C-alpha cells in the first residue's frame, strides 16, 4: 500500500476529519470547490470545529507533492495523480423531501476528468441503495471514457461521523466497507482498516453497504418519533414524559431515546432517501414516513405549546418578546444544517412575536445565509416574556435563565435538561 495517494472531495464535517486521519499515513489532497474553506484550512483553522487547530496544523502541507500529510486545494490538477478518490459531499433533500443528487453528480464529473486506469472511487455520502452504481458510475464512465470494473473500480463506505462528538471520532467508529468486485472490496477494506482503530466490516456488495447506512438513521428517527408521540400524549395527561422514560429505563432492554427536535444532515434526511427508493419499487413505506411526519411537526407543536402557556398567563402574544436558546441542530456543535429549531422560530414569529436568537456556537454569517435570521453570540440582558431552550449547549446550563424572564414569563425546556421548575417541556 506504499503507492497509495488519496484525494478526498468535500472538506466539510465528514471529509476533513477523514482527510486528517488518512494524512497521518498517506499523501492526501483535500479538494473543495469553496475557496473560502480552502483558505481557512490552509491557515490551520477548521470552522466546523471537528478537527482541532493543532491537530490540523500537524498534518498540513504546502504542496501536493508529499509522502504523507494533507494538502488542501480547489485545483483539479492537484488531484490528477491520485489513485483513490473518496467522495464526501452532502446529499440533502429539496422542499418536497425528494433526494438532491446534484452534489454527487458534480463530484463524479470532477473525478471523471482525472480518472485513470486502475483508479478506485469510493463514495461515503449517504444515499439510497443503487445510487453509486446506477447514478454515479455512469457519470464517471461518460466523463472519463473508461469502463467500470475493467479500467476503474468503485467502493462505498458510509460515513458515520457524529458532529460535535469528541469521543466517537472517525477512527473510533467501526467502518462498513464494500467494493465493486470481491478483490476491490478487500482493497477498500484494507485501506480503511489501516487507519480505523475500531475495525471494519466488509459488506458483500455496494448496495448492502448503502442500505446499511440509510437504515441506521431511519431506525433512530423512528424511535425518536415514538417518544415524541409519547410526549404529546403524556402532556395531555399531565404526566412528565422524562419521569416516565426514567422509570421505564430501569428495564435492561428499554431503549434510552428522548423526545426532541430531530434535524441535522442525517437523521432528518436519510429516511426520505430510503422512502424514495421504496416508492420506485411500488412500495409505500408506512412506518418510516409516519416517523418523519411526527418529527417534522415537532417545531410547530413546541411553538404552539409555548403560546398556549403564555395565553394562560395572560401575556399579550402580539408584540411579545421571546428568547430562543440555540439554533444549531444539536448541542455543543456549530452545525446548523437542517436544524428544526428554525421551525420553532418561524412558528413563533407567525403569531406576531419578536424573537431573539442566542447561540454561542452558531455562525451568524451561516445562519443569515441559510435561514435569513439574525443570531447573537452575546448573552441578552433584557427581560423576555418567554424563553425557549431548543438546544442543550453547555453554556445554557450555567445561565440564570429565570433572571431573564419578566415576572409572569414562561420558561419552556424542549430538551428536558433543566430542573423541574420550568413551565413546560417535551
């Protein structure tokens, strides 16, 4: 494996940690079309906070002609002499929840321009079964003029990055691998096994590996939808959902899921990829889509519960001031992709309220670009009619939230992380 040179396309939450890891053993060129992203990485800083600056700086190189290390570039010529191409671009859904494969097509076109005989292209982006071979491979063939499984080969190894998790880093998460032929499968598996300390699992086919990934998050989505539905039921009964879950959790095989807003680039998206493919085969998935419908409505449910509590306190709704704590999709992480906190905010605004968003982790520039919303990193000093804690950032646990409320103000804890002297929670 001494002649390996790896190109990783997409230097976001998935690509950069993987590039950093491979760069400890191989020459790696990280490719991204975003010039701003390349510039910050070359300066040794990762704004996603997935790779610490000192660790990143320890592998960075200033030239693509390297024996080991990471060179970041947006120039096609810099990846032309690589023989392994790993694609880690995002795979979102559109406004109707249909998969958007455009980033994969574009990345495949890029690779196709430099693809050579003997090269291997590995996809990590989450997709439904069949995308790699039915959608991406034809693009590679057309662009390169090469023949699949004769001139070049493919693999699929689904990403399992957990944004913001400093314990389960990429090398500590077991990696599923696969290849377009049994021999290539072994080579792909060996490549990942050389840096993944947690080990690997070689799936028999690419489609199996694709399916394994898409059901991981679909399973989690369904389980959270179940406890979200329980939260709605128990709230009607006047029972604390978290007390119920704590009691039920004393049984050894009870699954410890909690209610909440289910967003992010994986759990909130992957079920739609699986549903799309199922429908192409004439099957309408019921449980998968029911879980998605439940979780997609939680933002509206939370906002309506907050308004209901305010009405009960005789707080005038129109023109009232509400502080929303957190706009990222999860705690202690700057990732705002597909965050469901936005649903809470938009629904609160629809009642004519004035919403202030405080998040010490989120990029104000990114939030403005993605959602046309203003976010502050400064702790508010004024008093509010209601405070809604949507994200469990550590900073919020240290705040005296009651001091930011007007005398009859409402404190609603979506995540259930505060003490019980709150006015409402899921």
